């Protein structure tokens, strides 16, 4: 996932340091109907040929996403905890220069922060009718606890999905995982593994984070999961375990969190 890391780093540098020109906001681009679940809905008419970004900031932290002309609306998480968020839509003017075309403040107040990680969002996109949810339901039909459900989904992914070296080594710009594609092709890179695992667990009402950062198990930018089990977050890495399983090596589902260093949570 090395190329994806460079694309992400470049994007943050571009948006943090580029000069911006603020425009007057409208009222229909930002939906708050999912705010009680820790998410916002963006309905922005992306102009043809204009690169458009969404920036969500809280204090010194921020997340940046690409907006697509093909999507009339998309859901994005407010995963940085309770408090005041600034939501901005930016359009490219030229090169690294962007202008703010919409901006608004949103206040989040949740009593249960884990529910943020049940949402269907841009890079953990699932629906009740989708392949991920239907497969998760099938795999866990005899499970009696959340741990058994997590184990069943984990074993499926580790035993079925193959690592796609060609995809991981290709030049990736604004790449997004697609659970349906991963299930159908039975292959993907770490981003796809982690998104699929999170999608399937969320469809079972089990909070699951898609996490990005570094790990002592791999030497490139990586993606894995944190899953809420028995009142605590545990670290699970289906990509690493699929590799170990294919080589006949021993592995266990729950990892030592100290072997991972997270930079982003989704």
C-alpha cells in the first residue's frame, strides 16, 4: 500500500499549505440526519472536471476525502470524539491552489462513541442488501455471541481473500475499497481486507474501525481493524494473518496493540 500512502501524504500537504479563497455557503449541501450516529451527509454537486475535496477538522486534527461527481450523496464519520467540528468543501483552482466553497460548524455530542463505527461511510460502504451484509449473516447464522460472529467472519476473510500484489504496487489515486468487488474477486490489498472486515462486522451491529498506520509486521503503510468486543477495542489484522495462513505459519486473531501505530481511524 506504499503508493496509496504517498498519495495520502501529498493530499494533506496540498490542502494544509495551499492558499484558499472562501465563498459564501448555501444550506442544502450538509445533512445532519445522521448526526445522532456520529456522521454527516454531504450532498454537493461536483462540477465536471473540477477536483473537489471534503475536509473535516476538529482542533488540530483533520481528515480529507475526495468527492465524486458520480455520487449524489455520501456519508462521512465524525470519528474524532465529541466537540466542535469544521466541515469544508474545497474546489481546485489550479495546481495546488484550492478555494473553500462551503463551510459549516457542527457540534457532536454522543453518549456512546463506539456507535460512530457502525455507520456505512465512504471507505467502509455497506448496506443490508449488499454482498458483505448478506455473507456476514450467512456465516454467523449459528453464532451465539459477538466473539463467535467476529471469529466466523475473520476465518472467512483469512481463508478466502488473497493479497493482490499487482494492485498494491500500482499507482493509486483516490482509491476506495469496494466490499462487493473484494468478495467477487476474492483478492485485495490491506485497505480492501480491512474495509471488508469492518463492513461485515458493522452489518452485524458490531463496532469496527478501519485503521491506517504502521505495523512491525509490514514495512509499508498498512491498514487493519480494531473491533469492539466485551467492552474493549481489540486489534485484528486479516491481511497479515491471511499471509501467514497461506504459508502454513501459526497466527492468532487478536494481536498485541503495541505492534501497531495508528495515524487514522475510519
